């Protein structure tokens, strides 16, 4: 059977992705806000109620909604008292915001390699990266798969460090039965438009520490404090609030999310089974301590040796040709981003340009993930039925069996 990119019949002729998903709930919620005349979160109840609902859903005591996952990270680091020149350890395989949230506080991101079996930060490498200036560890629950919180929190306690969970992709994910995000000092989530729960842009901060929560809320609300006079500002904050329209959409999205969470996990389990049968492809390592996974992405790994040394990008183009929206994910390691090569650190450039030098940095597993191995399917694909998952497997088998067409 000829590959679709060479004129053969496609496995899928209809799109596999329909996103965002919405219905009458969102429409009624938006109309409710519109007609109330209370469009800002300081005057209405939608954002306030969403904070309570999301905190309860994610097993946290306190929740502070904000404008994005990025500003959630920025505000959390500030609330922990991070000072200019402090260091924060994080994985190099993540979105740039994990690092820029550190930089925008005048601090230094210290990159650690990932475990190739999980694509999360390798906890065995963290302690070697700790210095007298280290203040925090920022694990990323990549694609919704929880990082090893047992090991990370143990290292943090031993070295008197904070832990900020970058849980931007991990709504509903759980480690040992406890939802991520509130298992450490702070957890930060995103509601950007590609996310499993979305309102176009938005984020939220979770914590179980009331003092930290109050500081984070102040930074999100122009430096005001709870019960304070309106035009008195106690901290260096910004206006990072959500609108009531966003809060209303998020409440509707959260309401249907548990069913979607289960559907994605079921789809991933089926895809894992199919891909295990195909030479040259492997899935991420199972871990019984992960008791829920948001499955924001389906991640699998490509070994070109089994495909006669055909590169990852050629495989991706062939799979796209069959109608499967596959990508190679991050095209470069985070430390290879131009911001680090150019040392463009804004008002902190004078302070950080001598402290940050990534010119000689090469993290083997991160490099391999970016350039050779990582394959991503977007989360909306996982909301299709089991038959669709099997046909995705069929498309991959078709490419393997006809790999000579890719020479």
C-alpha cells in the first residue's frame, strides 16, 4: 500500500482534531456574565467560584487565578522570596516560560537533563546541580505525566529548597493518589488555548500555605492585600487578573473535564499497546506511583535504526500525510534558545550575563529528544474512540512497512 505522501490513499480523510470543545454551557455562562454587568473578577463571582472549584478538584487549600501559566510561575517564585542572583533548577526539555519566569525575577535557571524513559527531570542529577545559591527546584510534569515527587521533595527537604511544580499540562494528574500542584510549595497550571481545560489564556496558582497564597494574590492584584484600602499597594505587583468571562468558561470546562480525563487515559493505554508491537518505536516508562495522567500529549519515541536510518522528520511528514497530526515537539533544547545565546535578559542582563553561559552545555537526553526521538500527538486526538486509536496504529505500521518509500 503506497504511502499517502507518495500518492497513496490516506488512512484518515477527516480531521482528528476538533478543538476547542464547547456547548450550551459555555454560551449560557458567557451570557450570564454579559448580562450581569460584572465583567471584572473584582466585582463578580465567576473567577472566585472557579478558584474554589479548581482547588477542590486538585486537592489544594488555596488557589489564585491569573492571566497565564507563565505569570503563575513568575508570581509563585516572587512569593517565595526569590532574590536576584538566586538559582532555580529545572529540566531543559520544557517550554521557554519555565525559564523566563526565573529570569524575569532576576534569578538564574540551572538546566538538568531529563530521564529518557520519562521525559521528566532526572532526579538523580539534581543534587549535583545544587550550589550555595540554589533556592528552588522546578520540576515540570511534562505532557501531564507527574515527575518523581518522592525523590524531588526529599532532595528539597534535605537541602532546604523550595519546590515549584510546573503543572501547566497536568490538570487532574496524580502521584500516589494525590493530585499534583499542591504536593509542594506551589503548583502552577495553564489554561491557554491548546490546553485540556482552556479559556484562550489564563492560569492558576495552587498552594497549601496561607502566607504564600496571600503574597501570590497580592502580586497578581497590583500589590494590594486582603482587606486593605483600595489605593494602598504593599508589594511590587502587577495586574494579572482573569476576567469574569474567562472564569465562566473555565467553570464550564472543568465541569466536563473528569470524563475527558478518563477518555484520554483510555486512549493512551490503547496507543501504548499498539505502539509496543511496532519495531523502532517505544512509549514512556510506566510507573505505578502515577495514579492519574492528564495526557496533554501522547509521547512516543522514534529509533531511526529500525527505520533504515530515515530521520525523525521524514517519519513525521509521512504520518501527517496519513492524516495523523504528529509533531516532533520542541525543536531545540531550552538552553539553545536565542534568549540564552544572545544573553537577552532584559533589565537583568547586566547582572546575569556573566552568570549564565550555556555555550558549552550539552545534555544528551534532551538533545536526543529534540533532534532524534520525540514524537507528539496533541491531546484532542485522544478524545477520539478506540477504533481511531487502532487506525493511528495502522498508519504507523503502514509507514514502517513502506519505509523504503522515504529514502
